């Protein structure tokens, strides 16, 4: 057998020592005996210097060869010459995923933890009785529904704002008093019908949405382009009826269908040139409203309506009232420190209709109770959060809202009242106290 030194070079065979045993033959060393015989002890081989291997050395083992197991890279030694006997080392441990998956079996994909369900708060008997005494034409609602602080008031448990945004509306609509809600997100960017349709599917048939139009429609471009939510490349869509029809009206009607209550055009406080003269604003507004798509109302005039909300009290007058009344658009009565009292707003609109000879009006009254008279939005948000209590009860505003609602119901109007957390600290509690005031007033009449 050939021998090799440490560098792999062959070593010449040394002559075998003379043997004195005549009966021993070389064949017995290389081949097994052909006949059965008693086992003999193997002859001891001649000692070999430590630097000499008895068998041919194996080819060098590559330090690691790349293999894939269950999608993972595993560095495992792979001998190049598998036919040569080589020292065996302990196998490298495999990752845990390879150890738990049987060969040939499909991998186990971890399942996502099921998302929590949003359940409605348990309705107390007194709340159910209060709701039963409210007129069918009155729909109360809040500006949104995504407030974790409403646990125990609207929702059974505390949930995240994200979860409430996705799954809270169904629980909200099961509250005995809440039959309407505002969609505020559309003020910052239009929503497609595909995002609005699931909202409609989450509420009963007699539920109504108040949807804010995109702020780009109601904000002059010089103001709009400075807004943080206008985007990097804002476009001028102020009073653009074509943009309104395509981006606001069509998606809302397609997504919400008959559950559309109001498409609200909320104007911010307007500066020059509109604040200089109310006639300029009224003229531009009238042309814009005239070009909007006609909304589908029934023979009695009931159905979705456009409503306009302003923050310039100087606009309230005959020209503004005529621009709305001639086109069946509603003025949104709003409780806000920049605006006159609700009774004054209602009177100015009616007087303007009378001046213009408008005898018919839409059978809908919209009220938004937005802000406490002693607060700004930022301070109210900081002081009233998490909106789970009446932090600043406003009895005067409550009486004013109740009076306008009662008058509208007496005219057989449909009425939508939207309350904001910043009115008194908690919109659901604001509406609960308003409902109690309406029922008490009706019983005392």
C-alpha cells in the first residue's frame, strides 16, 4: 500500500523483513481464508512513524458549503470526496424551525393574533327610556367615533383609536341615542367610495352621515397652500364645482347611498377680499352651488342635502340667505365663539328668504355644537381630554340648541344635531343632556 508524507508526496516502499514462517503466504494477508477456521488474533503491524498515514488521506474538507433548509441558509461541512473515510465531527445544530418541521411537511406559518372586537357599552334602562321618547325625525350624533375615552359611555371597553376607526362604528351605531355621525376625515382629503361603503354597511338603514367636503373647496388658495394638510403641491380648487362633483359628491353618494344625510361645505374665517363685502362672497357661492350636481331628494324634499357653515358673521344677510335658499341648500346653525347665537343665525336666514321672496325651504335643520364659548380648539382639547366627562357644562348653549331643535320639529323638519367633544368635554354626554332637555321640554309643553 502506498504511503505519503505530510506534504502528500509518495514514500518508496521499504522491503519487508524476512519471515521465518514458511506456512505464511501473502495471500492470507490480503484475502480472507476460504475455509472456516478458528479465529486468530490479527498480527500486529509494524510501527509507522507519526508523520505517516496508514491509509490514503482524504481530500481537504471545504470549511462550509451553502445549503438551504426551510428557506434558511445553513453552513454545513460537505466533504468533497465522500468515498474516503474521514474523521467524523459532531453535526452542527439546525435552527429551531428545521427541528420542528418534519421532512416533506408544509411549514407552519404563525397565525396573527385575532383583532379584538369592539362591543357597545351596556345601555342602562334609563337611557333606553330616554331614547324611546325622542321623535323619529331627530338624529343625534358626534363629530367622529374614534375616542378611547368613551369606554363605558359608547364602547364597553377601552380600545385604541386605530381599532375604533376600523371597527368602532358598528358599536357606536348601537348606542340608543346615536343615529348620526360626522365623517371628519374627508375634510383633509377626499375618500373614495370603496372606503365609504363599509361605513354605510356598519350602520342601520335609518342612520345618517354628515360628510365634510374637502377643505380645498372652501378655502381660498392663498390660505389653502399654507395649510399643513394641503400637501407639497397644492392645487387651487376653491369653489370648483367640477372638482366637487368628481372628488366629493360622486364618491359620497356611491359609497353611502341613502344613508347620506348632509354634505357639509365648511368655510374657515375668510379674509380679504371676501371679508370686505358680503356680496362678493354670496355671489361666488351662488355660482358654485348652482353648478353642483343635484342631489336625489324625494317628492317631499327629503333626502341628502348640501349645507354651508361659515365663520364670518358679517356674511349672514339677505344675499347669503338667497344664495342658499334659491338652490335648496341649508345653512348649518353652529355653536361657535365667532358666530352669533343660534336664534340670531336662524332669524337672519329667514329674513333673507323673506326679502328674496323665497317661501319654501328644505325640510331639514342641521345644527353643529362645536366649541365652548370660553375656549379655543387647542385649549379645549388639552383640558377636556380624554373626553369622558362634562368638564365645562354650557347650559346656555344647551338651551339654545334645544329651542332651535324644538322649533324645527314643530315645522316637521328632519333634524340632525352633531356635537363635538370640545363643546362641553364629552360629546356623548352632551347629547344625553340635550335629549333629556328636549324630552322635558316636550312633556312640559
